[in-house]
C-alpha cells in the first residue's frame, strides 16, 4: 500500500492533540485450517501491532524465535501487590545494546554493554479499550534499589544514578525493580525490543509515513530530514526516535516527544497497511517480531502472545494518551532531571485506581519547556 493512499499523520504535541484520520481496513477472518497469529510488541520507539498466519511448522518456527526473562523468579515476593481491577501495567524498554550489529546502529563503542534507551509504562484500562503511556526519561536521577538479575547476581543499591543505569547494571529484572520502586505499581508484563530488530520491523512494514514540522539534522543519530511529509524507512525511523541533538534543547525530553509521536504514527500505519492480503508479508513481520522481542516468562510462547495481543487489539492511536513522568531539571546539572514527587504521585495514583491521569499532573513540569520540538 503506498503512502499516498492514506492520510499521513502529523507528528503531534505530547498530549496527542493532532488528529489521526481514517479507519483501518476490515480484516477477513482466517481461512479454514489456518491459525491466526497476532503478535503485539510495545517497542522503545513505539508500539508495533503485527499479524501472521501459518500452519504448524510456522508456529513452531516462530515459537523458537522468542526470548524471555523470568522477572518473577528474580524479584521474588518483595514487590508491590498485584492490582486486581481488570487493568494491566506493562513496562516497555527499547534496549540500546553496544555490541554486534547494534554497535553501528547505536553509534557507540563495542563494549558489550546495554542500556535502556527508551522506557514506557503502558497502562491498559479495564475493558482494554484505551491505554495511557507514561514515558520515563532515561536521564532521570533515581535511587536504584538493590536487585537480583535473572542470572542470580545481586547488585547493591545506588543513590542518584541515571534511570537507564538500572538496565545496564542488572538487565530487565533490575529495570523492573527500579520502576516498581519509583511508582509503587507492580508491572504485570515486560517487553523489550532492540535497535536492529526495530529497524527491520519498520522495513518489513514498508515504512511509516509522518510529517515533520521542523528540519531535523542530527549526525549522531544519522538523521537529516527537511520539514514536510516523509515515509521513513527503518534506519530513518530509528534515527527519529533516538535523535536529541538535532531538535529542541538537545535534552532527552525532546527525544521523548518524537518517540511518542512516532508510536501513534506507527499504530496508525499498521491500521491501514494491507498486510493481511499477503501471507509472505504476514510471515516476515511475525518472524522479525518474534526474533526482536524479549518478554517476561508469562508471554514466552506464541499462544501467550496471541492471547495478550487479542486483549489489546481494540486500542488504536486515538484511544491512547501519552504523557511523560513529571520531572524538573536538576539544579546541580541541567543535563539531568529529577522526578517531581508530588505531581508524579498523581500519575501513579491514577494508574493504581484505573483512572485517567489528571491534566494537573503534567502541567508546569520540565516537559513543558521542551515544547516546540514538534507541533500539530
């Protein structure tokens, strides 16, 4: 499907005020003897909704692609109480690995380490008809609790460290532990996607159309775009969600605006692109997605992912609200931010009680100072 056949989403303000027009095509039911496979991966750079069909050998091939981490075993019982009100909370990380192919994509040195370049808490409301997404700036200074990684190694607590240091220290388990410590909310699921996989997903999808309202030029993320309409390929999309030096004040807050905007553009594109008419395209997308995503152990099979995705398929871009965790610039270091505890508590209380996040929670925060990076 060409980019001209559907309206291109304009990159919106962080509150999602720019409308996304058009409806997705009605999908035909799977033919007899075939199984429908839907795999949804909420990624560092966005939310990827994928579909696939196939016979038994395809199922086993895709199942073998999956990687998982046992968060529950690593963290044990010392966690917030599970909220049983029909909602779900999912921690989504985009991993910034510095080894292998990701070294070239990330622009870093091959030191074998990994960082969480993107972090989002996805709250799916009871009834699974809408969701809120709360981005956590990677440059937020936090007190990281002591944690045990999935390999059984215990890491001591640390004070005043960057949020993404949790992942580089102890991987997924320590990242989840830090988020639960910050929010007081138990994460029901964990999803992670890396640079290389994200790029290939976008290419397999045929690109994502967006409209930028300002020129973006950031050599560090290998991105140069003039203001206007574009259909971004995988490398350009990766550059967009990673750029920070070519927009706004060069902070992580400007990059978060671009990430949130791209999430909605991606969802909007998946609703329109004709992937269900091509079995090969369906398979390629599902194959890439299952190779790319790392899940918690509760989602480590195609059947589990299919059930999970079925519960989220009614949530389109228009039913998703995106905010950033309330922060303020650190007085001692303008390149870092700290959580605004009172306002952030309004966010966490809303999610705990399955209520909309109040506008007052995000007004007057550092995120407001980053406005102008993108516009409707």
